[in-house]
C-alpha cells in the first residue's frame, strides 16, 4: 500500500529525514513514535506529498507520487486522509455541514452526499449530533467530526498526526478504540504519529516504528520493541 524508498528531506541544509526506506502493507495499523523533532511528522507528510522529499520515491497504491503531475497528485490524494491534532472544523457549520464540506468541493450529487454523510456519522457514533455546532461538542466529539470529514471521501489510507494531543487520557483511549473499529470495518491502512505510546497500544497495533534524528531506529511488533531498551534510551515512556 505504502512504500518509501531512500527518502531524504533537507530544510535549509538540515537533514530532517535520512535515507528512509519503509513498507506498510494494505490494512496494517502502524504507530510512529519518537521525541519532538525526530522527523515523525515530516515522514508521514511525505506519504501524501504535503512535504515532497528532496530525493527518493514515494509509492502509494502502486503509483510513484514523486513523478505524478499536479492533476494526478490531486486525484491520488483523495485516497489519503490526514487528521491533525487541531480539529480544523468550521465553527459556523453544523456537524453535518462540516462533514459535507469535502463532498461539496468535489461536486458530489446531493443524494449521494446525504447517503454517505449519514453512513459515516453512524460509523463514528455522531448520528444524534448532526445538527450540533463545534462549540457544543467535547474534544473527543470534535475529533470524531474531523475523522468523519476525512472518511466521507472513502479514503483507503488514514494518517493521524498526534490525534490525542488535545485529549484527556480517557478520551484518548476512546479515540484509539474508534480508530481500531473503523480499521476493522473498512480495512483501511492506518498510520498514527503519537508520543503517548501507552494510549496507542490500548488496542492492537501491527508495528511500532521508532524514529530518531530523521532515521528509523526500529520497526518491530510492539511486544518485540518493549522487550528492548530502545524506548528508554530514546526518551520514550513505555
């Protein structure tokens, strides 16, 4: 599903990513962890080309994103959803209208919009909140609206950039449960950047990728990683 080949990313002479090679299979849930400034977000943003690599190849769904035209890249990006720690909701729009926004931009017919929005609101547990405004929602509910707004486009890959950062521990665990349920329901490929490893591992994760100074230090099953000293040596709380 996702293959990075010898990715480098240089900012003003600084190597944010150093010769990263990584394969993520269709339907996997992978966590990416590391200290602040390790290169986690840059790595994930290379997948959807929000941060094009300085060199290397980014192959998603069998297509090299680096070589695509702008039009082709826009089409491929529609298959990749990204959820940030900030909810990015429009305060003047209801839950339903926020979720509808990407479909409106894509000129999806009204009848199809309604069906897809209703389905996704059921999936994320917000069917009874469709007429609420963001100010009337909790942090966890806002995160669900943000997720619904991405999922409504029927994406095949979900990228989460510290989705738990603004949530309390209990709500964070509920979010991980929701991500796990959605992955099982849709067989979506999921990549989660997060420093709260104990919350990420609240549900099963296929692999944990440890990043430091722009390099991959480990790519292991959680049990294997926890059996090493790598987390403690790199300032990550187990």
